[in-house]
C-alpha cells in the first residue's frame, strides 16, 4: 500500500508518535526532526495501514525478504522515518512469525523497536516464542502452558480498537466478534483502571471515516491546518486534480499537493474532520467501520463552569462556531477526549497531549472557552482569513515547542508574564515616587509619635498634642487625593472587565460615537480691600489685600461631527491580565472647532481677566481598564477591595508595584477626524 503524503506533500514524521512503540525520537523531542524543522504534520496515515478491515494473511517468505532488504541496516536504537513507513506498509493486513522479527531486530536499524511494535499491534503469530532476550519490554509477557499455543497464536487474529475517554486518556483494546459495545465499555474501563463504565451516565460514540467532502476539479477551496507550512493557511486556490486522498491545488504562485484534511470549500467556516454516531450497547461490536470510540459523559453540564461554554455571537463568534464543531455531539461543550479526537491526525503522545490540555483546560476535563479565546483571539483578529481549526493546530505546535508560527506571534508554551518589577517602575515612576514620599511622611510621623509615647514617659503630654498629627494628616489627605485623581490603577479597577469579547465591546463602543466638548469661561478682576488684624503684641493693625471678584461665567457643550480613523482593537495577551490605557487624538485640520471656541470665548470676555478651558471626550470612553483575559494565575488579592485596603493603610506603593508587575500594559488611541460644528446663539 503506498504511503499517504502529508499536508505539504512531504513524508509524515511518524516515528514513535502514534504510541504503538511508546517512545519518541530525539529529533522530535528537541523540535528538529526530519522534514520541515521537526514539525507535527496535520494529515494522518491511511487508516488501513494500522487497522486492516480484511482478515490478516501470513507474510510470505518472498515478501519478508523484500521487506528485510528494503530496511536500512545498522545498529541504531531508533528506526528512521522511512524504515518505519516501509515496515507499516509491508505489514498492513499481514501477520509475521517471531523468527522473522528476530532477524529484522538483529540486522535492521531500530529493529528492536520494530519487533516491539509488531507485538503491540498483535501481528506476531507465535507470541509464546518471545523471551526477555528479545527486549526489556518482553519481561511483562506471561509464560503460557504448552497446550495454549493455538490460543496465543489467535492473538494476531483479533481486532484492535482505540478508546478515547472524556478526560483525554487513551486505551488500546482487543475486540473479538462476540463482544457487544457494552462489553467494550467495561473492557476499556478495566484498561484505564480508575473509573467504572456506567451505562446510565456514560455513552459510546463511534468515529467513522471523514464524510465525503465532494471535492471536484475546478472547485475553489481554502487551505487549512497545514502545519509544516503554516503560511499557506487561509490561502484560496482551485483544485486541478483529485487523486484519492490527495488533491492538487493551484495557488497564485505555486501548485501544492495536499491531503484532503487540508482543504475545505472556501465558503465553509467550521471544520469537522470526522463523523460520529452513537453505539447501541446491546449490539454486537462491528469494528469494520469504526476508527475510534469516544467514551463520553451523558450530562456533563453540572460539572462544568458556564465559562466553558462557547458563544456564537460577538466579535469572536467564528471561534465559538469552531468550538462547537469540535464536539462529537455538536454540544456547546467540548471534552478533552473530543478535543484529542479532533487533533488525532497530529498523533500526539500522552505526554504531549497533557501539556496541550493544561493550556486549553487548566481545570477539569472540559475545554475552557475563555482559554480558547485567550489563546486564539489575538491571532484570529490579526488573520481573519485563516480558518480557526488551522489556528488551533498552530497553537498546539506553539505550545509543544514551535514558539511562534506564521499566524501566532507569541510563544503559547511560555508562562504568561506581566511587565515585571523593573518595567513597572519605568512605566509608573512618577506615580510611585509621589506615593512613596507621602507614605514615608505618614509612617515616619506615626512611628515618631509612638516612639515617644512608649519609650519615654516624659514626652507623654507632647505625644498627645494635636499639632503632632498635623504633618501626617496633611500628607494622608494629599495621598488619598493623589490615589483618587492621579493614579491610573484606581480607574482600572473601577472598570475591571472579564473576557476578551467583553473588553472588545467596551473598547469598540467609543469608535461609533462623536466627541463631545465642554467649554467654560470665568471673568474677574482684583479689588483692593482694607482689613484689620491683631499683631503679636495684641494691637490692631490695618493692611490691604487683593481680592478676586468674579463678575461673569459661562459654559457650553455640544457634539463635534467626526469620522472615525481608529484601528481595530487588538488585545495584548502576553499576560493573562492587562491594564489598558486609552487616549483621544482629534484632528481639527478640517474643522472650525477651535475658531468657534475662540469666538465664543471672546464673546464672553466681560472683565479685565478671563480664565477659559475646553475639554473633549467620547461619552463611553474609559481612561483605564483592567482587562482579565483569563482567570489563570490571577492572585486572590488582585482586586479593588484589597487595593483600597492597602491604600487606607498607606501601603499603595508596595501593592501597586506587585500588582502592575504581574499584569501587562497596553495603550489604545481613538483617532477622529473632526468636521465643522454649528452653533446658534452664543
């Protein structure tokens, strides 16, 4: 059987990834495997290569000699990619003898692991002949009585079936023709060993071949989930040739040969790679049309948070629809088992999938939709033409060591870090310094008074004098005013918003508003007045003082017609929480606004002196916002209550340094081109 090429037309990097061998090549561990820089490829090998539906035949001597000759010779511990594919192709639908495998093990490079795979795939006709000299893995094979050789030889004639549980765990079981699907559920439970299969609360779904997509020559398609060349994802092309599972797609500058998993009709947005169907517990298990079996919970809703469920409305609804598409039952909830089934053609090992699941499902056995938005939201907004399933694949390889890809601009496998203490000090130096000085004055005064009160009794009366508290009281008042009016973190906590979509709606609303203006003038003059006071000798003396006399004041407000030039909000998700600062940039080059303001100000000049001010703002703009993209790693003390508690105890500097070093920082500018305003009476 010929090998099936991968998404980019190059051989698949399958060595020790599917899990039959149970090990991984050093190149793949380090991200430097064969092919395209050690990438995980999207397309899976043909199912018949590892799960033949027809009864197996014994490998003939001529076929064995042809296989032995084709395998690279050497003493390497691991087989090459080409050798592994040649071995699987030659043994598809075949069984072998122990002596044949021993000859391969002693002469071919990585032959020992090929022998182990043959046993674990149940291809060996006489497994009773295996001994511990064939490899350390053979130590767990129980010795059989001499009269049960025929029963052991039947091992090779049973069917293999893979069961994926809702928590993402995988078990390979052997199925005989007389078993029912309920028996298979109990057998899988015994293999897992930590959970009983309950027919009243669990359900089995069969995963079959991918539905016929009806791909035809001349059809326009979109490329998706190309892992070894992610820059192709989202490109539109036209099919020029269909050859089984492969298609040739003509792009503007090239012709690409791709697997069917990597193309979809260009007008389709949700990708579902395989069809699933419920299995009747009482029916006899027919594995001829079942690739895998999903063991799912019937009613998982009570065990999950509402945040795990997807939203199919809002600015990121495309991610929500794809999230639902990954569910085998098309529910608004995706278990780790369904997620692993969706990623099956990446051939992730258990250790790799455990790393991926920690990012997509930090707690529990269900994918947290808020985490999906956190991982994919920014990339989707940057590259809206790229299918969401392709971004999911790129996120997986980024988590597993690729760091950045063609459409993901950060290392999703790294920790979500904030600014850090040094950068926080650089960003908020003036504010920190002011708070620190005021806090030093407050605490120094308090400690000095306490020192005199408790250490030396002769200063008791002085310590209780009200005058001693005046410096601390004044500093405290200035300190509170500074926090309320000048510290941006105060406004950020007041506008704390959770979830990427909620933050995007908050940031997007001012874009659809016209700026409002507020004008104010005050006219006044100074008048000299004579006053009297007592001097230090108790005598009355007369003095003069300049008194400000306000004679006129006026205010005006209105709306400035404008055109929005603001770029779309792109969340900065380098940290799980980000402090967003917004600014307003108004272009008055095409407006009479400043002329009208000066005219209005001159009209209301009624005295010698005049103070005037003007302010422009967008009605729904928030100056500062604490965006909580994800609750992961968010400390319990990072909230408005703890913030003000620290403020009241004059510890704002330390609290803000710790808080703002953990969060990220982003600045968003609203740009408006203003036009003429029309004013009636002045």
